[in-house]
């Protein structure tokens, strides 16, 4: 605009002038950019330190493998030439004893033992037992026979194969374990036998239960969102409170309510007995199993389905339905062929949101899920707090995070995170 | 949408059937919350309605579980902790989040999508993963089992809500008001405090309330990061449900429901006010 305004006046001097104007404009835009960026810097740093770096360090932990490399590096290196099934040569045993006798720090052998135990169960006690008898070993006689005499597990090719496979500062072995795979004696990757495939079973269960819960929230949420959208604003807003109140109520309160309602001596069973629908001896088990997880999570996630559906349905003009009816469509055809297709953006947004929230759920399944209603998050918590296999917990967490990020990417494409409705 | 007078029988079936189904779903939504309230006044230590309660016998009702809550040092301590942690993290999240939102809603913001994605990420990542990650990292720098650690963690979890609500408010903010103010001689500071801030305050407050409730209700991170000293109300409820389930939990639950009703009303009022002062018609 400025260029055009100067045109009739400055004639041939235009290029130089326009150039300096362009440069000035670019400069001021750059200053503006920096000024805008400066506003964001404090928060960005805060999130980086309190959140992003911790997540990154967790991802690193899922492949971090320092124990063998730091404690018995020479033994592990010598195993490169070893082939199963016979135990390694006397030289290897000699190096092992030497390295176990001078660990880099006092706790190193314990850590090493725990690490190898993740791959070969029993290795932890084997190392502890051996560590205690290191001083009493006869230095003149071959160590190989002496160690195997202490525990015949020292002749186990699986143990040596495990040490060999862990000889690198980074490992994929936690991810193998997290997907029910293992290395055999020859170092080849193979699936665990069917009965030991716990994690894939759990991932599969997490996905189909989340899918089922998403479907339930859709079935229950669709009529409600539709009703709220067609009612006059005042009534609609009033009824909206019934959706928002559970949304704002503490998760633990709602989980407690479901325990109170569903347990065998709970309110719902009492009601059914009183109505004579079931006898007192045949009370229904509705909680501490899959049913408990599904019912409680459907209730908790229902508002996340209703709110996006509602905001889409409000924009659908009722005239379309009326037009369809007046052109001879039945109520059902008008609904299914004209109304439902217009709600699809809301259905997609709500479904992905509910699914993302469901696959990461921890609290509710832990409290009402019993044995068979546990999800993958509960397994992560188990490895964090009980088995203390943090590498495996991190690997399971990374896989779950990957799944969530892919879904989030789809959600962002579909809705845009900024359009997310909060209450 | 009332039923028109010329409705056919099939339309009537549809109309009343639909409303019946909706009523059932509303009951499903709200019943769990309302069942807890009368049960918390049970005189017996049971989780179900006694015969006396169903006959509205005054002797069957009591406030003993509320007294139990009030006289229990652990519960009161956890209530204090909850408020300290939630208020501190709300202040931090709201301040940092609002400043960032001001930058994010400027037209010249570079890498907007990437930055927004990073700032929103604590809301997307499943809590169990955030909690595990924070546990690893915070223990390594000596922040686990401290108030500071939990406050920082809860601030991170609350920030997305502040950023989203405040940027949403700013996106419908009329930029010509700023130019008008500056035209009339207001400097940057006056413009911000007299023009921008009053208009975005409802958005900032509802963001703050979201951050507050996020922290107040959060239990997974607290499970991993807190020692006995920093136990919050949800953490105490968690062990109450898992270990020695007592009706005191129902009293606590009722108190928490009351708090959420208050928050809900405030957010709704703010939303209406924000709609009104900006002259948007719904």
C-alpha cells in the first residue's frame, strides 16, 4: 500500500525507497516476533525442565543398560567367541572372578545381578551366593569347576547368552520383554511361549476395553448431546449442569460411588433383591472385575464424549431434517442419512478423546478392576512400585506414549487442540 | 422442542421413547454422585441404606463420619496439604500460562504449532507415564518427597488448561480496542491493565480454576512423588479405599462434591459474564 501511495510522487526513486521500506518492515516484523517469543520463554523453560526432560529421561531409561559394561566388561567381551551349549572356557571364568573381586563400586555386583535376573530368573541369588564365596575360592585350582560346584547354574548356557546379549551400553531388551519377546541361547529373537505372553495380552485388552468404553460413551452420549442441542437454550443449559457436575467431581469420589453402588452388599444389589429380581444368595458380582472397570470408566469419560458432540450438534440446522421429511424421508431415514453424517466431526473428536484418555487410565481400573479389569497402566505401576524393574516400566510406558501420540496427532488434524472445549 | 399437535402415533412413540432413554442416561450420570450424599449421614458403619434410613427415622442419620473426619489428624493434615499444593501450583500455572498466552495469541508468533504442542503435552501424556517420568527425574535431583516437587509437577499438569482457556479468550478479543486505547494516548502498561486485563479476566480465572481442580483432584503423581508427610486428600482416599475402607470416606466425598459444585457455579457465572461483557450473543 505504501508503495502505491509513493508511486506518483517519487517517480524513479521508487526502488531504493521501497527497498528500505521493505527492510524496515521486515525488521519490525522480526522485532515483533522476538517480542512475542519472549512472552513464551518462561513457560517454555518451565515445561521443558519439569516435564519434557523427565519424559525424555524416561525414554532413555528404557534403553539404558550400563550394568554389564561397567562391572564385567572384559568377561562380556570374551564371550563374543563363545558358542552354546557348553559353558565358556576357564579363561572367561578367570576374568569373571577377577572382575567380581574388584567391582567399580560396592553396590555394582548387586545391580548387575538384578539386571541379569530380569533376563534369567535365579541369576540374582546366583550372583549373591557366588559373591559371598569369592574369598574362599582356591586360586590354584580351575575356577570353572569351582563356580559350577557352588551352583550348577554357572553351566547354564542361557545365563551366558544373557550376559553376552547385554554387552552394550544401550539395549533393546526391555522393549523385547515389553512385547513378550526374548532372545534364545543363540541370540535369536523369538516369541515367549503362549502362557507367558502377558504384555501383549494386556495391550490387547487395554485396546479392546478402551474401544468398548468409547463405544459405550458414544451410545450413551449421542442421545444426551442431541437432546441438549435441540432443547431451548435455557432448559438445555440447566440440563447441561447434570453433565458438568460429574465432570467437575473428583475422580476418586466417582470411583468410590461406584464401589458403594456396585459391590455385592451395595446399593444396587440391595435394590434388586428388594425388588425380587434376584435372590439374596445370588447377588451379582458387578465390581472388582472387567464389568466394574467398564461401568465406572464409561461414567467417568461420558462428559468428554458429550461436550464435543454437543458443540457440533448445536451448529446443525434443524431445517435440513425438516427438508428431508418434507421430501418424503421417514423419521429414521432423515436421522440416519441427513443428521448423523453432519455429526461425524463431533463423533470423531469425542471418540478419539475418550479413547486417548481410556488407554492411559490407571486409578479406576486399579480400584475397581480386580484381577481381570487391569490395564497396561496398572502393569507400569506394578513394575515401578513392586517389582522395581524400572527399565521394563519405562519400555511399557514408551510404547503406550507412542500409541497416545499417534492418536493425538490424528485428533489434532481432525479438531485442532485449541478448539478443545473445556466445560 | 415440543411435540406438534399434528404428530402421528409413531412420532409420539419416538418423542416419548427418546425422552425416556435420555432420563435413564441422566440418572446414570448423576445417581452415583447423589447416592453418596445421604449415605454419608448413615449412623451405621455400612455403605448401604439401613432400614431406618429408608423410613426416614432421624435416629438412623448422624453426622458421626463428619466428626470422625474433623477429629482425624491425618485427614485434616491431608486437607491442608491439598490446599497448599493446589493454591501454590495454581498461582504459578496461571501467571506463567497467562503471560505465555499473551505471546501465543500475537499474530507474529514463530513456531506456534510446535510450542503449543509442547505446552499442551502434560494434558495429553497419560498420567501414569508423567508420574513415572517425574519420579525418575525428580528423585535424581532430590525433589521427590518434597512439597516443591509436587507443586512443580502439579503446575506442569495445570498449565495446559490455563494456556487453552486464556488463548481462547484472547482469540475472540477485539484487537482494535488496543489500538483505540493507544490512539487516545494510553501507554503499554495502562493499555494492559485498563483494557486487556479486565476483558480477559474471566478467561484467566476459569483457567485458574481448572488448574486448581487438576491439582486438588490429582492422585497418580502424588502416589509416586509424596511421602507420608505430603499426603493430599485424594491420596488419603486412595489408601482409604484400598486398605481400611470406612464411611469417613463418604463424608470426605460429600465435602469434595460441595467444593466441585461451588467451582462449577463460579465457572458458569464467569462464562456468562465473559459472554455479556464482550457483547457476544449466543
